[in-house]
C-alpha cells in the first residue's frame, strides 16, 4: 500500500486525506498546530458557486489603495520591504484585467459546482455531520454604486449558468422574517449553501482517526530527503517519515515548505477575523455578505458568525482590534436590531487565507518533482473548494483522468 504524506491539517489537507483513504492509500497528515487551530475552523462557512470572479480583477488595486488609509478598513497590506510581497503585488496588478477574469470564470465555476456536489454527497451519507444548509446567499448593498457593480456581476453569473436574482430592499426583507435589514437591495444566489466549519473539521478528523489515518499534530516540518526528482521522506521536529507521495496543503505556510525545496511559490497570507454571537435570537436565515463593509454574517445553528477583513501581513496571526472594530461597526448599518458590541480580544478568532496573486488556487504536480503535489492558494474559498480539491488530488495520485481541466491551477503558471 502506497504511503501519502500530507503537510497541512486544514480543510484542504483533511479533504485530500479523506478521498485518498477512500482510494486505498495509507495516509499521514502533518500539521504544525493542533488540527482545531487552522484557518478553516473560524471560516464564514459559505459554499459559494456564485464566486466566479477572482480577487485579481479590474479596479481592485485602486479600491485597495483607498482602503489602506483607514485603520478600520476591510483591506490592508502591512508595509514592509519584502521581495516575495513585492513580486506578489506586481503579479496581482498584472492579472487585474478583464481578460484574466474572463479566463478564470469557467475554472472557478466548475470547481465550485463540483465541490458543492461533493458536499451534498457527504451530507447525504451517514459518515459526516456538519450543519449543511442550502438556503442561498445574499450580497447586500446600501449604495447606488454597489448596486450597479452587483447588477453587472449578477449578469456575468447568469451568463455563466449561475442563477442570480436582483432584489429590492423590500424583497431582501421578505427573505428575513425575523430580523430587520436596512439595505438598498441585494443580489440573491439561491444555489449557494453554508455549513458549520468547526463541525466539518471535527467530523473529518473523527472519520480519519476511525479509518487509521495518522494525524500528527504540532509536528512542524523542518526538511525533506530527496532522491533525484522524488521526495523520499519528510523530516519533522520528532523524526523522519518515509513517503511515496507528498501533498503540500499548508495554506499560508506553503511557500516556506517549497522554499526548502528551492521553489519560490507566489503566495501571501491574507489574515481574516471572526467572532460568534451565541444563541442569537432573533437570528438571520440567509448568509450574507455586507458589500461596502466587506464583512459576512452566517447563521450556524443557534449561533451567528460575523467575519471579515483581508490583511496581508505575512504569517502574523496577532489580532488587530481596529480591523475587528470595522466589522462590528458595519453590523448595525445592515442589521439594526442585532447586537454590535466589540468582543473581547480573547473571543476573536484569526486565520490566514493563502492568497495566490491571480485569485486561483494551486492544484497539481509541482514542476521538477515526480511525487509532489500542491493543493493550496484557495484564498477565502478554502472551505468552499475543499472537497473538490481533495477529490482532484486523489484522482491525480490514482492516475485517473481529472474531472476538471487543471491547467488554470498549474503551480508553474508564474514562472
């Protein structure tokens, strides 16, 4: 039986382990932290086939520059002289074009729809329970400018086969019978879904333990042994582990690992924050993105999670309460009846989204290696794309023809 090592115990690594175990592999997962500490655990939990436009798009650079001047803004790049950051920024700028968006839409649509289908299969099976709900997603806006932009995005989505409905403020309110919503209008994507990320991660971990997958927590990878183009073992702080195949799914820490192999991977950690209102009554029914605030609200059972910000600051996980205050200040602008108190810093979760410079993940063999596969760079869509990525990784390693064209996700596309 072939042995696959997976570096990274977030949703991408665990989904890869799930499908590889199903395919008959012996699997070991290495993670530098406890498996409940990863970026996926505090995620907004949105499964979003609607998100077919990549982060690198026309106008995004200008928007980001305007936001940089506000301490509570939802987007921030920590100024620092760093060659990797400068390269990433140049590539982001270079790909913020209509042509790149047009090329990316089919790729993001297809992988998102595959992931949703796999989530539906997982929810229908008796193996995993994770609060799966299919009630759609609302993109809420308060200004005429945002209304115009969102109408254009809705038109793009409908052309691509993703249903989008433009709603008035009154029609938005009809979807939320228990909570007052103060907006000009919104776009409703009925095909989107949501789940409780912590429940999904715990369910995956429980399943993998029961099926003899080895989970090595708090095991920082310090190096590799190679024989030509093959990785023969993974070295951690506690010893050497022989592998036949290796998957790097380490999120924002993936460039540190590829650097050990002499490969520079353009990727930056985009820090986000979230906090939970427990036993919230009344609660919202439909998950929402508050557009001008770039913040999200997701019902998770009896609770309600708010999340937001994209702070490009390396791998620093410290909590900047000014950014959290920006999320809090936005809540009552959209939902006037919901509590909007600044949480204690100990109640705020922070995590790093691994952001590629063109807004597309890296999925596939790493050029120059015979047995090394990358599965990282999913940005804010790690949970949304987890099962699809895991299935694609398993298909590659079992030499099956991939369900999707993987060329848009090629790790060598920036070389």
